[in-house]
């Protein structure tokens, strides 16, 4: 077993080698994952940060290219991504990365994402507490689940046990002199929120048109909170910002709950709030399953915690498959 | 303590639905951590309605959103409002978004809303003069049991007004740098009902799509302007914001300015004139050269 | 060359042809010589064209792969990017990404009748396949082209139409909507699906169609009515797209991404998809 | 000092203030040349988005001008605009923008001299205040150094 201090000093030594460290810190009333200079500011007294690792792997805004029409010059946006250590994110967030990897590093490789992932080491700190919105177990993960992590630290009697998960994690640990432990960890905290996914896929496969879609989306006001805070949502927009001759092309997060998302000059294929909400559910629980064999939900519960109007995905999944 | 007001509300809603006075009623139901909107169609579900000092949400925005917007014509929609929420309904009526005869308003006598963080009565409730809503179709609650809510409802706004210009700039730029443009503030606002928001217009693109600081500042500035003389200070925007931006401080600053300079309060009466769509010959002009 | 997924390569507009009052075709030459020489695509694929400052939009490659050294796109002025394209002049630079998407079946239809049914600018994605079919004309039985537009002035590719009309190995029928004809008009007058039924090609043909959504829905009905097998009715779809590679998440119809799994679909496949296009 | 000259954008209504500015030029009144005029049909047309866009694209200050009350070609466009301008001016200041960077002026077609004087006054004050650096810094902040959106034609 190791104390937090010991682990942090190992990380500090890597900062000196040019790694940036992303970790949870307090900003006003929020706990956010952010780049930190001083490891002593790391805050591990949280259930989950507001933002997710998506912020760093698929940032909310990045420059694809810059152009200068007078000079007939188009060049890729400066790639200043750095070797990165992520410390203190939770198992659900790491699991989300494994889902994003399957989508963005597939037949077609998203070059920027792939590069950032390649130089990132994920040190997850497993959960010793959960809250009423967490439902990772129901999605096949758990408070101590190692999916997507390179190294996971399991809470044990006030300290942490180091478990090396991936080759990258083993390499990193040996470089920083972090020895793995094999003692037994504290038991996983119990989750009160559960949802069964039995029959869900089958229901979605055959019920694109169903009056339930209207009912379950009633409270939704079509804002982007659930998307923007979701660790697996990855849809984006590409837009130019320009003056008369110079400008940039940006990749920006976008969201299927906005009606402009699918709106074309000629027509709008997806009409209605319920249809947009259906897209969100279908995308996560059917389309992604069809395409990569995984559900695009890790049960982190942010969409439940932060929805201003109490839209609750687990309640909705139950309502969809229930008879009547 | 027995919640007589809640019991009475449930009783009345059941009656209204049974009699067909309303076909659907929107009120407060229980959510994960607090209160969330609840649509009631079946009289039996009236039991699920709640009323307590945490019923902060202003539900008026649902009148102009799917699915209620579609059933508006001809249907009677019941809506539970506090006196302050009623102002938003009035603005919607003034702006011809809602027809008064299509809605049935149940006004709740209100003793102030408690903040979820446990810091007492919300700032927006201070100095409330609509604890007993007037002009609704019926009022539920006992006006005799009211306590006066004192204090300055603009305390947070004034705190910023007391800052120097550079302090204000640094406050807003650092706060707005957190904005991720999820548009929760816009979607939560009962008065942001445009079919196509200026943020979605691309020819020309007035507001940068990206959540850059300049784009965020432009978005919040222009949104605040679009709510000038309309914002009823319900605070839904700030409540909805996942990254704690006090969006309503901007709109309430404008509300305060308009109150002080023009003696105008948005939504005070259903037949009032929209502030920016009207003028007086003797409006202030001391700022014009 | 860079290897960034979303960074286009530069290209130059070599020629502009005004097809109709609001449709123009652009001939585009890729600037990078190595890229140009190795550039190849299949009929039915699409590309993304950038006007820097306005953005990027999807266009089908409207020239056949056998025309080397350039590609053509045909653009109707409807939105921000297409308007910007309509402001471009010969010599101006655009960005080019592609080719993306799947393509029309070709070899598997050797020995069969081919029926092309196009409406308005919807003939653009069929054009590469038509020219490819004509280049290997002897491998097919009868070739029908049924093409219509709202009015005579809205017919695109007038030069192509003249060439096709002059060949006796193509059964070309052109039509305009009622009221869209002028005094000199010698073609049919009527909606495309009606003309399809009138021409009534043999039902063992392969039918390839593209046009406005409404037209396509009725073409499918007519094709069904005439007795076509839905596996032999092929079309190409358009949805809002940003990435072109199946990750930006907006062009899906059910679990199919039009940019990656399409844009070419058989009617039989489409009938299995949710009605959300 | 020695930086690029200040740049001020003026949105002027077609009927009075633009004509006033035009007159100032026609009668060759000497006034500073740092103001670029954009003509709009009426001061009532001037939207908050115009002002923000001007700052975004590098304006150090914005002047909006309309007809004197009673003179509006459309009867009351300027009176409606007056309310909006008051709110805009207050809100800009509330967000920490110096009030000098947004000026409102009524100027008739005959007031060439008034226009010339206002231009000189505004230019003088903005020269003292300096370029609107804090606004330009905004575009750089989210994307990080070296990745800022360069839209101004510096």
C-alpha cells in the first residue's frame, strides 16, 4: 500500500520531464479536471468532476487548420499536444476512453485524437464513494473497474494499491518507480441505482416508432448539458471563423439535441424534440452497439446529475422496455 | 408538519382533470435531488405533485416548447405558477406566444424558495411583492401564513457594480471562460423561444460557434440584450448552467437598470407593452451626445 | 503532405459552367502533383469542398473517374457554403477532401438493362455512372435515361443531354414539370415518376435514381408498381455531413452513416432503415 | 505610442447622421480620419451584435448615430433605439468595458460641424485610453497561445 504523497511525488518527477498533468482541482464551487502545475492542489475528495477526459482528448474547440487567402496558404493548426498524465479521474471516465478509442481509432483514424491518446497515460483513482446518480455497474463497469485505465489505484485502508493494467501503464510505472501491489483493496462501494439492459437492445431494434418516445422526452428542453458533460458523446461540428482573408477552421463539440444539428438548407430530416432525444438514446444503446459492439454509456450519471429538468436516463431505459 | 397547501393542490388538480377543465397540467414532481417538472394527464397522478419551499423551477417556458406548444391551440393547459413565474407567463402573453384563454393558471401562495445549497431563501425572493399571485385562475394557499421576505434582490448585481472596470472585466472574462456553449441557459429560459436563435444564424455568423472567450462574451452579451425588458429574474438560466456561470446576474442587472431608469418591471401585467418595442418622448437621453 | 484527418488539400478552379440560373458546375484541379496523379475514385463517391472562411460542404463527384486530371462538382446555391462557391471565379482556390463513401455497383450489372432516373440537380451523382456505362456500352443491354426538371431552364448538363440524345444506343427521355416547358421544348411534359411509368422499362433492369426527396419517394412507388425488385433499385442519399468519415454523428439514418455506409443504398436496404431522411 | 492608429467604427443612419458626416467632408472640415463609417437605414437597425462584431474585428470604439428625436425618417426608429442604446451602454460598462468605447450621438444632416467635433473628441479620448487590447486578448485565451483566431486584418 502507498500513501497519496508517494504517488504524487512520482508524478511530480514526470512533470519535470515535460509531461503535463491533468487532475481534479477545485475552481470556485466546481471540481474540474484541469491542467495543474502544483500536484498539491489535486483534489480527490469528489465523486466525479463536472467535466470529463473528453475535454483533453477531443477538446471542445480545436484548430484544424489556419488559412491566409492572400498568401494562398492553408496549414494544419499547430499541434501543441503534450505527453500527458491523467491522474485522479474515475473508472467510468477511463472506460469512456475505451469506447471513444473504438469509434475514433477505427477504419478511419481521427489523427488528432489518436495522437493525444497515444501519448497519454491514464492513472485512475478508483471510487471509494458513489452517489445516487452513479450506475456504472449496470453498464458493465464498476467503481473499481480497470477498463480504459493504464494504471488504477484502488483505495485500501486510507492509502492506495497500485494495479498496472496496460503495457503503457507497466512501462510508466517502471519508469517512475511505482511498484504494483497485490494486497486486497477495500470493497467496492454499493450502488443504489440499477437498470437492467436486458431486452433493451431488442426493444430499440424494433421500436423506432413508438408513442413512448414522446412521453419520455417530455421534460427535455433540448439543451446540450447531457451531451457536453457526457464522457462518450463525441459528435462535433466543423466551422470556419474568419476575417476577410485570414481565419481558422475549428472542430467544435456539437449536440444532437439542437435542431440545427441535422438541418440542411434544403430540408430537416429529424423533426421534433422527441426525435432528437430518440437519436441520443438510439445512438448510445443501439447504433454504437451495432457498429462497434459496445454501449456508448458508462453509467457515470452526469446527465442525471446535471440535467436542469430531471431527465433521467435510467428511468427512461426502464420505461422503454417495460410493457404498457 | 402537514403540507396542507400540497394536499389542496393535489385535490384541485384531480378535480380540474376529472372535470376536463384542463387536459394536461404541468406542475412539480420529485426528482433525484429535488424538484423536476411533472406532466399530469391522469387524475390519479395528481398524487405525485409536490409543493414545498424547493419548488424553484419556473415552468412557464414549457408553454412555448414541445409538446405543449403543439397542443396549445384550443386545449386547456394547466400550469402551476408562483407569483414570480406568472410574470414570465405575462411576457409570453404580451408577445403573443400564449393565449390567456388557453391556459389555466394555478397560483401558489409562496413563502420564498430555499436554496438547494442550504444558504437560506434565494436572493430572487427578497422584497417579493407577489407572494400571493394575482390574476391567476385560482390561488392555493393561505395568505395569512405569509412572512415578509426582506432584503435586496439585487445584492449580487450590486456587488459587481461596486467593482472597478478592470475588476468587472476580469470577473466576467474568467467566469465566461468556463462556458461550453451547451445553451442550457437559453433552453431553460422561459422567454428564449425563438425558432432560430441568433447563434444558429450563419449568414452572417454574428456569434462565433466555438466556445472561445470572444464568442462566449458575444453570446452572453447579445442574449442579455435580447432579454432586456423581458427578463423576469426567475434565475432558470443560472440554475441550469452546469458550470456555475451566474448568467442571471447579467439579465438582472439590465432589469435593475430598466427599473431604475424607466420604472418598468417586465411582466407586471399581461397587457403591458414590451419594453424595447415601445418608447416615451421623455425617455432618458442624458447619455447621448 | 500532412496526414491530418480533416485538413483538405488545395485545389484550383479551372473552369466554371453556369448550368441553370442557380446551378453551376466547377472543374477542379488538385494542386499537389503527386496527389493528383494518384487520385482515383469510384462513381457514386463524394468529396468535401472548402471555401475558406465560409466552410466545407459535401458534393458528389460529378465527373467520371475516367476523365483524368480534374474532377467536376455541380453546385446549387442554397446555403452559406454553396453561395460562397457561387461567388468564386476561375483560378480561385478551394479545399478538397475525399473521395469518401461507397459507390454504385457496376460490374455486377453487366449484361443487364440500366435505367437512370434523375430529377433536377439529382442527375449529378448519376453522371459519372452514366458516362462509365457508355464507355463500356457493349457490356450492357438497353440503357434508358429519364431526366426531368421543373422547367427547361432548370435542366442541367445540357451539353451531355445533346450528346446522349444524338446516340442511338441510349433511350433518352427528358421531361419538365407542367408549366415548365417553353415553345421550343420537344421533350415530355410531366413529373418524372409519371414519365418513368410511361416509358415503363423492362422490370429486370437495374434502376438507378437520384433527385429531390419527394421525387424519389414517388419514383420508388412507381418502381414498385412496375414490378422492380427493391434490390435492383439503387439511389444515393444526402444528409448534413461535417466529417465525411462517420464520426461527427449527424448523417446517420438508423445505424447507417450516409458518409461511411452510403451514400449509395439499395431500396431494399432503405426499406429496413427508420424513416428519418 | 507609435502603435497602429486607433480604429473607430461608426454606424450612422442614412437620413441624418450619415448626411451630417458627409457634410463634414463636403465642406472640408478638418477632423480625424480614424473613423470608418457604416451606413444603416435607421439607428433603429443597429443591433447589439453589430457592436460586438466591431470590437471582435478590431475596433477600439464604436459610435452609433441617428436623427434627433422628432426627425426620424421612420417616425420613431431612433426613439426605440434610444432605449436599446441606454441598455447597451450600461451593460457594456457592467461587463467592464470603458464607457468611452461606445458613444451615442444624434446628428442632423446640417450638423457637419457637430460630427467633426464628436469625431475629434472620441478619437482624442480613445487615443488617451489606448487600443482595445483587452478585447483582442479574448480570442486568444481559449485556444491557447499561438492558436488564437486571427480575424482582424492587422
